[in-house]
């Protein structure tokens, strides 16, 4: 959550709205900001602490996506409980969808 909120403040230069939703399957963590610029993963520089936010989201979330909206964008990361089966098991070609691992 903190990475998504920090990214909204630093890169979007706006306030951030945080919404958490549990749907009996996954915890959806959504952060909305007022910038229409879509997030772009960066390669972190070993000498600076910046550039790791989306990499951390990618590593920790089971899935994530960005949705453009008329007043900015919303990034939603989904976290499945450890005892849940892999939500991507059985996908046709075995390749996870974008923003999923």
C-alpha cells in the first residue's frame, strides 16, 4: 500500500485515495490519483533508493493493473491469502496475464 500511495504523491503530484476491498477471494488494494500518466516501471539505480516501487508491487502482489479514468487513474493490486490455490493455475498457455505473476 505504501508504495502505491508514495508513487501517487511523488509521480502524480496529487492526493491519493486508498480503497481496500475483501471479496472473499482476494484483498484488492486500490489507489487513485489525478494524473493521467500511466506508471512506467524503471530499472533501479544501485546508488539511489528510487525506482523500485512498481518492482515491489510486481513481486508482492498476485496481480495488479492500472485503469485510466476521466479524472486520473487507479492502480489495483490483488493479494490472495496463502492458503488459496494459485488463481492462474490452468491458464490456457501457462502465461500469466500482464501485471500478474
